C-alpha cells in the first residue's frame, strides 16, 4: 500500500462512487463545452436561446433537488435508488439532445437533464457524508470532484478529437447516454444503502421547515448562489466568448484551441483537487470560501483582459483558466463540508438538497445572463466579466457575516 499512501484513507463506498462518476463524466465531457458552440453555430439557435435552454435545466433541477433530498432521506427510496433513477433519466436526456433540431426539443432535453442532475447531487453527497468522519470530509468531497474533473478532461480531449476528425457532434450525446447507463450499472452492482433511516416520514417532510428556518443556512444560500453563477460562466458563457469575441466579434479562438484551453482547466482542477483539500483543512470553511471568492474575481478580470488585450490573447486565457481552476478547487469541498457541518444527521439529505438547489438557481441565472450579454453590444460582452468581479465584493461581505454567526454558535 506504500504506493497509495498519498491517497486519503476513505471508505470503499466513496471510492466506488467516485469511479462510477468518472465514467459518467467522460460522457458529459464530450458535450459540456461543445454544446453551446454546436447549437449556436451548427443548429442555428441564438446565443440567448441556448442560454435560456441551458438555464431551463434549472427549472426541473429545482424539482429534482427537492425530490432528491426528500427521497434520499426516506425509508423507501434512500440514497441508492435515488442515484439509480437519476442516472437513467440523465441517459434519456442525452438521447433527446442527440436528436435535437429546434429550440423546443432542446428545452425538453435540458429539462430532463436538469431533473436527473437534481436527483443525483443530494443523494451522492449524502452517501459521502454518511460514511466519512468530519475531519476527512474535505478530502472525500475533493475525491469525488477529482473523479468529475478527470472524467470531464478525458471527455473534452476525446470529444475534441472526434469533432476534429469526423465532425459528428451528435454522436457525442449518444456516447454521453451510454456513459450514464454504465454509471447506473456501477450503482446497482456496487453501491449499498447508507441511510440508517434515523427519522420517520413525518420528520423528513417537517425537516424542510427546520432546514429553511436555519439562519446560518439562509445566509450560506445567498452566497452559494453567487458561487454557482460563477461556475456556470465557465461551462456556458466562456466557451462562446472565447470563440466569438476575442480579437473582434468573429475572430476568436478556434475549436481546437478552445478544447486545449478547457482541457488545461480540467487537468489543473484534477491535479490540484486533493492537495487543495488538505491545505484547506487548516482553515475554517468560511475562510476557504473567502479565498475562493478572491480567486474568482482575479480569474474573471483575466478573462476580460483576454478579450480586450492587443497582444498575448492565448497567454491571458491560459492564465485566466489557471486562476479559475484554483478558485473551483477551493470552493467545492469547502462548500459541501460546510453544509454537512450545519446539518443534523437525520436531515443530511435535505440540507444537501438545499445546497444543490443553489446550483439550480445559479444555473438558471448564469447561462441566460451570460448569453444575453453576448447578444448585446461588444462593449457589454467585454464588460460583463468586470461586473462579475464587482459582485465578488458582495460575496465576501456575506461570508464575513456567516463566519461571525458560526463562531458565535460554536462559542455558545
């Protein structure tokens, strides 16, 4: 075991879940960064329409997250069955997107994908929290994010190669569907139920009232929505901005260059995920999130400079994605661990569902807002990134307030 000594000693369930997620994310990586470009430049949808379509996934995502948290805490469904249902629905969504030729079908595919994603996150994060002691939570969540990023990286690389050699964009969605079916097989064969059914059914439903009445959670939700809007920019707005707005409206980076840039981003997040989680163990969760917020501001400022600079555009883009990768790896584990710290054990699924709902809201706001800004004037397309920088100041103020609330709670 000496060769594995650098890896965290986590429960086998966490490793199995991470492996299954790696497989499904390979398929997602095939489509994630290429979908906005494909549906705008090849299907003929406007950037605003694509932004609305991608954002529509958040509508069903809200329903999925509410259902997912309740089902994960319930006696009948539990974590395992909820995960199985999410994988099957996500596979169906990818098949719908593979045969999309117009805006209505594009919306249907995204609504299904949002539902599958919504069901997935509360259940998978509850499994990790169920089998992991508090002192290892940062590393456990970092491992699952590492699996996500490795899968996405491989998917982006192979997806770029497939598009460059065959131009078969639609085949990417079929491969994505197959990857979700493989993931469902891993869940069925290797994941066991971790919910100890500590509560009765009435406690599960009344738990929503208890969770929504938690003032610390309320404050956290405000700042986490901002963070998820930031994450959404990388996956929806930024590829199109780099494609169409660098060095002029229609003289941006080529698809192979964009593929290389986002592969660089994903590789960085994979390499830095576990080391960052270990470093963050010495800080309070709120302090880690303040550091992440500062890095998001610096990264967005560099994206703006990439678009308006008169030289070295590729260098600035590489640097921007480097900073944003570090921002991402400092955000994800700290955010999930903070929610587990707030949640009673019997309401873990519901608290994590509310955490996941922030993602639904952020992705409902982020892609349409970014797409709208790119459909306006060239000045607004560039200035959009500076407005994001300014919003980080609000995020840090909220985190300072939350930090004081949590310190006061611990001292009482």
